[in-house]
C-alpha cells in the first residue's frame, strides 16, 4: 500500500482478455521515456485542473438543484460514452464485461458510490461549502489507507499511522473548535475511497471507457426516474431557464467524462508517486476558489483543522518518497 493514492477515476486497465482491441486502445498503449512522461503530465494536469474548477461550473447551473444536476450529469455522460464507444468500435469490450457477472455487478456498485460522491459534491458547491468539499479530497488518501487496513487487511508503516492520527486530530479540532461536523468532507472522502476500492478489486479487466460507460448505464434508470419525479412535482428546471442553462446542463456530460478519461491516460504513463503528488492540485484549487473567490468563512479553528490535515499529507508524502526510493534501490540491486 502506498502512502498516497491518486484520485480514483476509470482505472485505465488493459482490455478484457479474449476481446480484440479497438483501434484507439492500440494507439493508447503505454509509451516509454520522456514522451510518455510529458504526455502523462499534460493529461494529469488537465484532469485535475478541470476537477479543481468544477464548483464554479456547478454554480452556473442555477436555478437547477443538486438532484437534477446529477441526474442530467448521468444522462449526458452516458450519451457521450455511447457515442465514443460507437466511434472507437468498443462494443465487444462492453458486451464481454456484461457477460461476466462479477465485473458487471462490480461496476454497478462503483456507480452507486459515484452517485453519492457526485451528489454530495454538487450540494457542497451550491450550498457554499466548497472549502469543506476540498477538505474531503485532501483527506481522501488517508481514508483510502484506512479502507486498505479494514477491508484488505494491509499493514501500514509507522509514518502512515502517524498521518492517520494527525488527521483524526484534525477532525476533532473541526468538530470541537469550529463547531461543525465535517460530514460533506467525510462523505466525499469515503465515497471516493470506496469507489477506488471497488475499482481495485475489479482489477485491469475493464478499460476506462467500458468501465465508465457501464457505471453510468447502471445509474441511467434511477436518473430518469429522478427527473420524472422532479417534472411531476413541477421542479424540473431544464428548458425553463433559457437556452444558456440548457446548454450548460448538456455540457455536464463532457465536463464529467473528459477529466476521467484524461486521468486514465495519465495513469498509463505516470508512476503512482507522480500521480500521488499531482492529485493535490484539485483540492488546492477548490480551496482557493472557496476562500478567495466565493469568500467562504475561515475562522482560526477551521484554519487549525486544515493545517493539521496538510501536516498529515506532508507526512504521507515523505513516506511515499522514502518508499519509492527504497523500491528503486531494491530493483537495481
């Protein structure tokens, strides 16, 4: 278990065994050397930049509420994925996964965790809690480590336990000092961590596009039902707030899918340690947006909690670097 994991996205694994690779998959095989690193850094930086500014995008979708936004996000993401699947001739990969119950049901579970994560994140953006949302992604690597211990039975190194202890203290400071239980942050970190855990269990048998297509397919029915309920209650905004609002809601598909697919590209070309450091770009941007752009309150007690979390992440990063160096020494010996 590494000290820090990249934010879970489509796993970018190899195509399903026994299924011919589509043309784009052959072109997307891992590169080597500086060219691979450069492309990986560009893809990772672009993905985390897009994730970092997502709160501003969701604010432009008003007066649509969080449930409608997430429902349209699912519908238009699925439409985009279907189009990409047709263009890349990847249907055989999709069918192959559907025929394997463990993989297909696993993607349904992953989709459920994605739904929770998306809904909580949109609620945070619309409710003026972008700073707390950023906290969720700051502590996500720590939650991932805890899940590895509790679910996978992995053993941690002393510095990893130290980081967990500091993070627990940070939560206590936020609850006692700031007077608010950080449920948004914990829900985001836990749902994202569980999503990553499920994807890890599925292994490399599902490529990025196939995985995301089937995850959104699982969520399509509840999304349509949710839109029907909102329409029946007279609360559906789509089509009632101008052309601009309609176009922005339709854009939820590419806004969701593009960074996930960029992440999958980066994961093929960069080391885990490199992704581990780049992943902090998104919550840093979200934190800056919340404080400097949206002017969310940051009393001393809240600063103290965040500082403790950052100290914990510094400890994790130091452990990650030391572990990577040891691994290189062992590999060369």
